[in-house]
C-alpha cells in the first residue's frame, strides 16, 4: 500500500503533464477496451488541439511513415466502399499520435512506473477473469467445473478485451514485463512480487484457453534470457520447456483445449484458403482494414470450384475479422503499398533495437523490447491479435522505447 500511496502522491504533485498522459495512456490499455479507445482518442485530440504535432514530427524519426500508412488506408477503404475500414484508419491515426507522443516524452524512470502500473492492472484483470469463469461455470451447460475451459469463443474469459486471444496476448506481454522486472530489479521483496505477479498472469493465460500463447511466451522468455546474457538460466529454461512439452504429450488434459482440440488449425486453413483467392485482387493496393471480414463472401463460388463443397466451404458463412496470419493479412488489407509504409516504420525500429544489442546499449530496454517483439512475431504466424487497439498500441509503444537511447544510437 505504501508504494501505491507514493505513486498517487507523485502522480498528483511531481509528474509533468506529459508524464501523466503517458501513465494514463498505458494504464488504459489494461482497462475495458471502450476506455482504451476513448483514452487514445482523447490524447490524440489534446495533442492536435495544442498543436504539438509539428514539433513531435520533427524530433521523432520515421513518424511520417505511420501517418502515411493511416492516410493511405483511409483513402483505399473509401475507394472500395469499406466504410468501417475507413473509420478504423482514422482510429489508427489516433493510435499513431499516441505512439509518437510516447516516443517523444518517455524516459527511464517513467517507463519503470508504467510497466509496474500495467503489471498491477494485469493482476486486476485476472481477478476479474476468475469471476467471469465462475459465471460461465454456473451458466454454460457444457462446462463441467472451473477448469473445463470451453472452445466456443463466447464462453472463454476475455475480461476487458474484445476476445480471449487479445486478452491472452496482453497477458503474455505483462508476463514478459514481470520477467523483465525480475531480471533488472535488485530488492528481493520486489522480485518476490514480480514472481507472484507472473504466476497470476500465467493462470490468466490458462483461463483464456489460448494454446499458441504458451509457445509465444516460451519464445519471448528464451529471447530475453539471451539478450540479457543469462546463459545458465537460458539453458535451464530450454530443459524446463522441454520437460513441460513432454508432460503435455503424456497428459494433454493439463491444458484442456489442447486435450480437446490438439493443435488443430482447421478453421485457419479454411480462412487462408479463402484469403489466397483474395490476394490476386488485393496484393498491390489492399482494400483497407477488415478486408477479409467484408469481402470473403464474394469468394464463395471460387472456393467451391477449387476445393469443392466440403464442410469447410460451408463455414464461409462464419466470419473472421482478419486472415489470422502476418504473412497474408498485409497483402489483403494493406496491399504492397500500405505494407511498405508500416513495414518501413517497424523495420526502422527493429534496426534500432538490433543496434542496441550490437553496441551493448541499455540491456534493460533491449530485453524488454525482445519479449514483446518475439512474442508478437510468434503470435502473428498463425493469428493476428496485434491488430487491435490494446495489443497493437502496446506493441508499438514498447517497440518505440529505444527512443530513450536516441543520442547513443545516432552517435
């Protein structure tokens, strides 16, 4: 409680306005998504009204690529009458304003604070998830006990997020935060807190029923240990992960959805097949955000002609917001031109991150970025949960933390 009182006092009396806005921005990402959206829009409006953008754009490198991307998607969406996509493009513009604002004003002590705030809020979300799962246990006939995690998305905990996969991704992010804080915090009492917080986050991931989340977390953990040069722990972790995989092979019931579904990606294969028919029409320009969601019914006949009227083709009536793959989605929604814009920005940040590691600049921040970057890549191979206001914003914020080392990186 003492830490909380100290934080609240500092927030009221010591933090600058920029510090306060960044804390609010990051905290909102672990609150109900309507709050996240309202906060992102509110901060974007503030930045525009106060005419801070020209100054920020001059000092934050490659920020122009983000806004070129948003403007491009807005125009393309309107041309193809994808009006929801056009609205989302405006929302993406608001997110990008938040991201460049964060990059401009973030500093080391503030980053430490916002990471801790997000960890605490992730614990709150897991407490809520427990209550949500109890509700499902009492109201879903097919659910037999608290640990009988369901396959239907509407019966899996998602707390403050749009669906269980988005929530699982946020918990993976917060789990990497716990690992990072444990690695770079000295007081034993605080390390104990991060261990407890990490275990709570792992329990939350279990409740979401996310299967790929465990693999993503393992990849992130191993990467973080390598970057931080914790080589002995890295080797021990490989052994531990191998033992866990062996145990799951013997007792898959330890993770209920793996026991019932295995690692089946049948529905995703169906989506990818449909998307492969779209690519010939979208690869250059794209049709804006949610292209798959809006246009997949147009490809039903082509699907049947190519793969037959199987049970999978009948599932074309089941929509999906995206193509569940970072290898396909860009060429469906963004096109090659849009992908060059957003890809150019992300690549510029990844280059900075690699430079941090190569020059041994700020191992702490490099390790933090490693966890979020690797877990995102792993997630997006067979899903695309980063394409959401909370997950996508947090990914871009952490990726931009290298801005704190701007002078050293540009020396």
